[in-house]
C-alpha cells in the first residue's frame, strides 16, 4: 500500500527532525523544507497529501506560503495544518480563515499530531471522493443529455425524410404514365398522313414547321422524363443512404454511455466507413480495408470508440483535401490485427502529414492546424487512456502521410 506523504515546513532543524521521525514511525513518508520558498519549490516536483506549516519563518513566512497554496489550483486542495506556539492563537485564527485545515501547538504531543494528520487525510479523501463522484455524475448527465438530444435530432431527420420519399414516388408515378407513348403515337400518325400528302392536310410550309416543332417537343419531353427518372433514382439512393446512416447513428448514440460491450472491431470499422462513403466519393479517396478476420472481440464502450474512429477517419480525409499537396491516388488504409500485446487498429493515409513541432501538442485540448475545434484528438486520447489503450501517431513531415496506431491491451480481449 502506498504511504501518505507529509511535507514539513519549519525553519528550526530540531522541530523538522522531531516531526519527521515521529511521522515516519507512524508509517508516513515525509519531506522537509526549512523555509517557505523551498516548500513551494518542492511542490513543483511532488504533491504531498498534507502539509505541516510553521508560521514564523525567514524569507517567506507561513502566511505567504498559505496564500500561494490557496491561490494555485494545483495545490489549493492540499490540507494544511498550521504549527504554532500557544501564544500565536490570533495568527492561527487568521490562517484558518485563509483556508488552513487545522492547527497544532508547540511543543506538540505525538498522539495529538497523529490525530490531526489522520483527521486531515480522511477529510481530504472524503472531499476528493465526493468531487470525483460529482464529476462523474455531471459527466454522465452530459452524456445522457447528449445521447437524448442526438436521438431526438436523428428522429426528426428521419421524419423529415419521409415526405421527401413520398414526393419522389409521386414524381416517378407521373413519369411512368404513358404520356411519352401517346405523344409518339400522335407524331407517327400525323407524320404518316403528311408524308402521303393526301387530302387530310392542306399542303403548307407552316404545317411542316409545326411537325418539326412537334417532333422536337416530343423528343425533349421524353428526354426530360428520362432525366427526371434518373434524378429520382439518385435521390432515392441518397435517402436510402441517409436511412442507413440514421440507423447506425441511433445505434451508436444509444451506446454512447459508458457501458462497455463486447465489440467486433471489424464490424465497427465497416460501419464507420459506410457513414463516410459520401466524403470518400467526393474526395476521390480509395479506402483499403486490411482486416484480420480472426481479430478477437474487445470490451469497450461502443459509442465512444465509434467517435474515436470517426475522428481519425475525418482527420485523414482532411489531410487528403484537393487544395493540399497530396498524390493523385489518395488512399486511406484501415488495418486490424492482434498480437501478444493486444488488438491493434491502424489508420494510414498518404496525405499532408504532420510537422515535427506539432507532435508535442497534438493531443492538447483546442489544438488544431486546420481551424477545427481541436477536440477530436483530445477526446480520443482521453478515452483510450481511460480504458488502458495506447495511441501513437507517426509522420515524417509534410506530404509524407500519417500513421495512427491504437493498441487495446490483452486485458480488454473477451471471447
């Protein structure tokens, strides 16, 4: 079990030694500082669980140290026990008002020292647990709200597509009527009589022009109807695609909560590719799927992993935009495999690449080189790290493409 660390800040050597020995005998790990500035320097390299702080010290006294601690988000949660002489009670009250957790009088009693330290540690643990629970509740509420909102939006989009489908069917019905055939029969009948030049029609040049106009009209009508039919088929195909996407999105949005599921990674990648079909077609991008069909299932949140995969695919599409210096044969290769380390998922494109100076901040929140939100890679990194998976990005520079490798540890593999 990891020992709690106590930082002792006191300018008197004997006090530091006595406190340190007493606490070490009780099973604590201790750090010592003989002035306030040294204490702050230690905090930059190690965060203790509790601080024992003397008030009267040279260079920087306890009041200034406490002020620095409570003003810094990194340290404000650390409980501080003020160590003072019995006649410094007013100073102790001031420190309590500034945020100190407790106080200990000099000379101290070992039993009282143990009680004060143990109490401050327990209070801090309870507080940190409560904060973590609150954070988790807020996160779950946000995820639930987002999933409900997404489901509602997807439902409304589906409802909006229904009348479009009905209208297309009516247009097709109109085009399938025998109007074209009737036009053609009239033309054939009139043309036959006119060519015989019998008494059915009075010979006149204008009549010949009328026949010519009528022929052009019939030809144009048939051509327009054929064009309308083709466009209807395209719209129907697009609506079918939208319906597929809505079904997939609803499926994954319902799984967007933190609930883990047994997941076939190849199937998820197939769904992600299907959802981006239009983007691939518009960008002239060829998708290569190199799947190991024996890749085992993994236990993760399906909805969150889909977000990660979609983020990485979109990044590859962005890197292959026409305005960037990319090859004519634009490809994105998606690979699945497994080895002794776990399940491996790889995204490789031959697009714009990444500058060396951007690697250090590539997972930073809000960082983007393409004017986007900068949230995608940050979220992906946070989620993968939370489930024990690793993500690695390689690129040798501009126009050299990018390889993103994700490894899900063997502990996530399920049968």
